[in-house]
C-alpha cells in the first residue's frame, strides 16, 4: 500500500478508519497512519465495517481477485456464483442449494472467511453494477435499480448512499471519469419473435501483463461459423444469458501496462449485465495473477524462453459450461479442425436461430469492401442439451460409442441428472463426469480447466501437449511429464498453455 503497487488492486481492500473510506492499494491519496488501516478481502467486508468507497480511486473499477479461481473452498465457490448473479436470480436459499450447504453454514463460513455474509456480498456486487449504469448510461434511474438486481427502489437508494455517500441522482450527475467506462443506448427491435433489445459498451480492465492475442487465437482456432467470429484482436459470439439470448463483441484495448478489453454487447435485458461481465472475465481469464504465474514458471529453464516471449499467458475459460462439455466430447481424439467442422455442422442443424440482424454492426470495417469477405454473420445460438438429446443422432457423425456418449450426456443435462456449475469443486465436477460412460480423465480435466478456471491441471495424456513438451526438451511420456510438472504447481494449467503453444509454434497464427 505504501508503494502504491497496482499489482494488488482487486486482491485486497484498504480500509482507512480515520477518513471512513476504503481504497484500492494503489490509491494516490496520502498514506494514512498504520494504526488507522485495516485490510479486507472484499469491498462488502469494508461496507460491513462502516466504510464507503473512495471517490478518487474507485476501488471497484479494477480487475477482480484471482483467489476465487485459485481457491476451491466454499468461500471461493460462493464468490464465483455471486459474481454470476445467482443471489439476484435464486436468492440466498438458491445459492446455498447450489453449493450443497445450509444457509446458516454458508453465512457463517463467508463471514469468517470474507468478512461479510452472502447478502452483503451480493449487495456490494449490485452496487458496483448500479454505479456503472448510473455514471455511464442514460437508462432511467428506476430501471437501473432493477437491472442491477435490487428488489425495490428504496433498497437501491439506501444502498447507493451507504456505499458511495451520494444519491443515485448525484452519481448520475457526476459522470466522473473512471478507469471503467460504460455507455448504453436503447435499441428495442419491434416485430414478431422479440429481439435483443439493449446495446451497451464497456471497458473491462485486465491484470497486466495480458497475452490477449494468444487467448483470442485460441478461440479463433475453434470458432464456429454462425455462432462466433474471431480474429487476432476481436472475438464475437452469440450466447444464452439468464434473461435471454445475447451477442457480445470483445476487442483488445488499453496499453501494455494497463490492458483492457472493450466489450460491446446486445442484451435481452439489462439484468444480464452482471452475468455477462462475469462470464467475459472468465472467458479471457482477465483476473489471473500473471506476474506471479510468470515468475514461478520462468524458474524452469525449459519454460523460461516461452515465458519471456509470451508474458501474461492465459487459460481460456467458458461462457457456457454445457457448451464447453459438448465441445470437449466432440473434440476427443480428433484434430481441432475436425472438431470445428463437426461442431459447426451441429450448430447449423440444431442451434436456435438468433433474431435476424442481431450480428449486424459487429466487426465494423471487416473485409476490404470487395476482394476479402468479412466474417460470417452471427445467426445462431449453440444447440441446447434438449435439442441434442432429441435430434443429435441425425446430425452427429463418427463412432457409434462416441455418439451414444454424447446423447447420454445431453439426456443427463436435460433431465437435471447432471449439472455443471461455476460453483462446483474440481473434484466434484470431474467425478460426476467420469461416472458417465464415454467420458475419461482428459475430457473431465479439460472441462474443469475451462469451466472452473482451475489453475493447476496438466493434461499429460494430451498428444499435442506432449509434443510441445518434447520440443522444449521435457519428457514426452505422460507419467514422466507429470512428475516433472509437479514443480509447476499451483500453475500447471498455465504451463500446459505454454506446452500447447510450443507444439504449434511453427504454424503461423495458430495455437493449440
């Protein structure tokens, strides 16, 4: 805090009791006396201690804490679900059910570990969403209240005053320039079938260094026409959010020292803003503590050159756990190109049609106006488990055993016998998957890596990963590689990304 080190912004909160405010560690204000300072893991804990957010440093406009992916305990799992809006949709009882504990036990653990209970944590999350909408959009204040997840306008007013010491109207008037900017515009489409009604732009800060090009190339190599568009600097796709379908376009922005991602979305309802932000951050792994990861992996001489050449490598996440599972199942034991062809065919046949024109306007200036075509428009959502279970056999190709496994998984997801959630432990998710015929350790591990953001998974049975290891002078046999990779803990997932990158290095513009 004394050195105003921005690396720790978002990893803890500084509470200054003499002034009654809480700040990010890098706040430029005068350093307070140590006796007047307390440290908190969450802004909600600072709220519970009677502190308000600093108007100068905007402590909630920073990358999030990497702890919620590194840790796999109850508190971390709860935070992953709270950031995805579970409390707003299902209440604390629903959150407790998803986590498999009683409300009382959950509250006790969160207060002990994080300094605030589930309601307070969700309230802090709602307040941050509301501040963005108030300061960067013209959405009516009453609509902001419900879009941010508040149950009433009175609750909304009371919370904003308590957290920011300003009324919603005063926040709207201030329009202060922060590190995170947001602009909204109403674009309600008329006509049958209903469309995606609200367009919104925002900047999402990333923790530096950030290998944004690498993660977008990973997504581009697997992009499905009609569902996704991708280049080295932009990625767009359709997706399902709790209130309905959406489209999102992500563009690399910011600087080397302060990287960011420009996010342009079109939502069925503004209530989906918080889940969207949470899922985009997970997809691009924006909160990873990349300096700590690079420092640890760079100690291995086999990885040192790759770490130096690609600082801030990321593990791509997931915006839809069920979709990620189907992609992994169809991608088993085939090349990336073959899996992409099969998945594109599946999406074209069984994916629900997006509202016509919803993808228009994405990638402005794509193509050269004649000789080079622009990206295919976004027209479809990835198929649901229900559609795959009912009609998948007529579309899927390949060995009968693999098709049977995919259909069984679709049926289990559709019936609720199998549930995938950001709030699961790695052990629980992998054990539930491997209990199903046709799903082995590689598939379960890959899904855990992508869905949970687990930082310490090394897929030693992956052929491309072992090839990359061999090119770096590492053991190419699974057991020996696993033994050597034990020294990379707790960052083996990131080491695996370096090995995948090494396997495909001779192919320009492609990674595993």
